[in-house]
C-alpha cells in the first residue's frame, strides 16, 4: 500500500504545529495541514479531499467535516487532562469562569466536576451561533473568564472577556493519527473488495460502514444513503456485545433483498459490510457465527 495521505484541519495554529510534529514520526504517512475553524475548515477540506485518504481535526470542526466531506474524519479527542489543565490555569486568575463548548469539551468537564466534587459552570452548545448569546448572558452575570475552544475564545474577546483556549496534548493527537492509519488501511482493503465485486455484480448494492466506539458513523460507502438503515444497524450493534477481533455474520433483509452482514470490532472501531446474496434464507432467521465456529440462531 502507498503512503497514507492525511489532511489536517486545525482550528488554531498551535494544534497544527502539534499535528506536524506527530506526523513526522510516521514513515508510511504523507501529511499536509491547514488552519481553519468550523466552516472555514470545511471549505479548505472540500478543496483538498480528492487528494487525501482521511482527515484529522478537532471539536466542532471535526463534527462539521463528517457531515460535509466524502472521506473519513478522525477527531482529536479532548481529554480529561486537557480540560483539567485549563481549569488549573483559570484558578490561578481567581476570576469567575465558565466552560463553554460542544459535547466533546463539556462531557470531560462534567467528569472532572464529579470526580473532584466541585461545582463548575458548564454550558453545552450545539451550534456556533449559540456562543454569542451564551457569552453575553455570562458577562451580565459577572463572569470574567471563559474556557473553551477557538470560536469561544474569539467571541469572548469581542465581549472583552478573558479566555483560556483548551489545547490538545501530544497523547491525544498521537491517538488520532494511530486511529487514522487503522481506518485508512481498512478502508483501502474494503475499497478493493468493493471494486472487485462491482466488476461482477454491478447491479447489486454493496454497503460498508465504520463506526467508532460511541456508535457514531465515521465512514460509509456504497448503496443508498438511508437513515433508517443506519439506525437499524446501530440498534443491531448495541445488542451484539462484540469482542475484539471476533467476527460475526448474520443474514438480514433490507429493501426486500437479502444481505450477508459481516461485523467485526478492531482497535475500538466497528466495521460492517453488507453483501447481497441469492440464497433463500427465511427472512426472520438470523444466525451469528464467530471465528471459533460457534453459532447462535435467532428466529
């Protein structure tokens, strides 16, 4: 396999420098990175995506990229230690502060509050357009300091409030690169299988999906783009109790056609392929088979 081509979209300059440092440690990887927050980052990615296999980004920018671009996006997760470091900095200023961000920031913040038994003002947003109103209300309530991501820090400055930008450490960034390599390699293998089948079965529909450990879709190719199918697969996955490297195969009907559903958990990612079959299997009969040959049948 050729070098994996990774596109980095960093919401701020410091993160891009960290990404470049980490990328230099991988000999089988080609990396290009750019600074672009939220929709600016999406615009950059759309210009470049045809030349890359996978994207690495962070926070709200990563969430937007998953919706807007056609190649997988791996998110640099904000760790509990990243949040804790920002909180410790805020305590040195002795100012009234609040933590604002998307769920990738506020979830670990709530974890810290529970573990340390402290009260933190934590506000979760779902859209960048909410940030201005949130900060305006905080200023009215005598908050002096905001902890958050790039967009939060920028808007806080517009309201003349101090801010602390949450940075991602090298460990979180390294994890993202390792995950990107796993996804890119497996996606390449899946693409080869799809190309092989398409030569002989062009009239048939073939699906591939990759989910992360939170059952969030990070990659999809082939077939129809159906939210109903996606929701069904997620419910199916949650009932399977998958174990690492333990392949499960079942037969299920979608859109009136019978599919062989192959499912496997590798490196905290769940890979699913749906391949059309012509075997007459009862529509309500499902058999799961693992690598040890053990079978469970459901009617």
